[in-house]
C-alpha cells in the first residue's frame, strides 16, 4: 500500500513537471517576432533590468528603435521590468507602477532606474511610452515574470540585461543572474535580445537633446541574423542613427551568387538594401574572408566610435563559426560571436552588444 502511494506520487510529480506549462507560451497564437510584423507597426518591447549599470545603454537602444513621428504620436512602447531578488517574502510579487489612466501608482517601490526611463519619456513628449514594473522573486523564477509579462502585453521583443563578462567578479549572484537568460530564450513567447554593456558610461551624454548613434551589424545568415537585420532596418529610419552592415560571404558564394536561387537570407538582405537605398546614413558591405582568422579580424575591427553592435545568437551552419570557434565559447547563451564581443578582449570599448534570438 505504502509502496503504491509512493510510486503514484512520483509518477504524478514527473507528469506535472513534464507537461505543466505555467506560461502557456507554447499555445500563444501567431508569430511574435519582428520579422513577421508590419514594419509600420509601433515598436513594443519588455526591457528587463537587474541594476542601473546598463540604463543609459538600454535607453539609447529604445531611442534608436523609435522612428521619427509627428509630435505627440507614440512610436515605441516600452515595459520596463526591474528584477529584484526576493528576500523575506513568502511569495513573488509583480507590481505595475502605471494604471490604465497612465497615472503612477506604487511609487514607494519605484527607484532611480524607473525614474531614468520616465524622465526619458517626459523628454520625448509623447513619442515614447514607458510603463514601469517591479518583479520581486527568486532568481530561479524571474524568467517566468519576464515571459508572463511579454505574453500579457503581446510584445514581439524582450531585451534582457546580461551581467558584464569582464567584471571579474564571478560571484554566486552573478551566476544566478546569468541563469535567467537561457530560461528566457527557451520559454519567451517572442524574440529575445541580450544586451551586454562593457562600461558604466555612454560615449554620449544621457540628457543630450542631440541623438547620434552608431550601429554595426554583422550578418552571416540564419533565423537569428535575419531577426537582427530586421531590427536594424527599423533603427535605420531614425534620423540620428548611422549604420554599417557587414555581410559575410562563404568561400565561393560570391562567385556563385548570380546563378543560384535566392535563399531566405538573400531575400531578407536584398530587402534591407532596397529599404535603405538612398539613406546616406546606412552603409552596406559584403566581405569574403579567406579563413576563420580573417573573419575574426573583421569582427575585431570595430572602431571606438561605435555605440552598438548587433548580431544573431546562432549563425547559419554554412558559416562554420560554431565548428571553428565553439570550443572557446565561455557563455553559450550568447552564441559564438556574441561571446567574443562580450569578452574581456573588448573591455576597453564603451559599445554595447545586442545578441538577437528569433522566436520560432
């Protein structure tokens, strides 16, 4: 009798763990990825913050994501979620600091992080809408707060702050904070961007009215690179954004390009070129490295004036990046190129890195 009860309990626990999906993300209707959205649709995202370190970088990212509009028309809607580790509470809490009327509530639980985004909203005079939230929960379940909010708001994009890889402090807290990222990637109902910032300060004053932003995009191909390029196309409309897109061609691909059928990568790339034709702020180049060393040199040629580097998390299999460099990767959740850009090799640069994972 006792054995039967123990077996039944064990089996039922396994079934619950295997099939219970608290986020119900698997049953979300439709695609929640930037590539499948109408380019004219208002940009919306959930921005998750662990601390104030990346606030300037995150604000710059979303400023670049908003297009030039008629005064008073909103072009970007950002749900800012401050993640706070739970201590002394019996249950997790998610606090919304704006009600449906747009009035601030629960201000006693707001902090400088929230206020920085709200001040930016005020300066933009209605062209960017900010909705602040606070999630108080253990690190082990923070991904559920992020994914649930993304599902509720129906956003196509979530940006997760990644603890700096060059901080030198490999503490248990840092490990716990980094563990959020792979969970969000696997369970989010939309595409995910992982934001890494090398320094505490931006190269451009945060309160400056003049927004000048230099973006570098690396493109090999594959779902994630296509999503990154789609996001870059949206940014390219901003009058303050300058952009350089580098497409890497595999050996022989350049010579065979004219005689082959267009791949999905070709279609997306050619569409980007068509959309940005005549935009003097956007430069597109195609390179054909002879070997992996040439590829690495191109990646490392990022100038000190760059503000943001964008790349897909996983590149197409033909790129051989995983095969050649995979064994050196220390943070697999960032992918091969993302791991390289987030490493201490770039610690003396102030640019941010956005690693993009497309929801499928």
